[in-house]
C-alpha cells in the first residue's frame, strides 16, 4: 500500500511541477509577444498620415 501512496505522490508532484513550468513559459513568451505586438502597432500608427 505504501508503494501506491509514494507513486501517486510522486506523480502529483511531477505534474504540478510541469504545470508550473509550462505556466511560467507561457507567461514569459506571452509578455514578449504582447511587447512586440504593441511596438509593431506603435510603428504602424506613427507611419500613418494624419486624417
């Protein structure tokens, strides 16, 4: 019985760790993408003639 408890505890810890890494990765990459998008929009807006 102790084997199964240890196994599922390990699986839970591994799963939570992987989820945390993926969440961090998506957050960082998303911030870079948003920064890039806003810079592109700013450059496009500055290049437009006044209406």
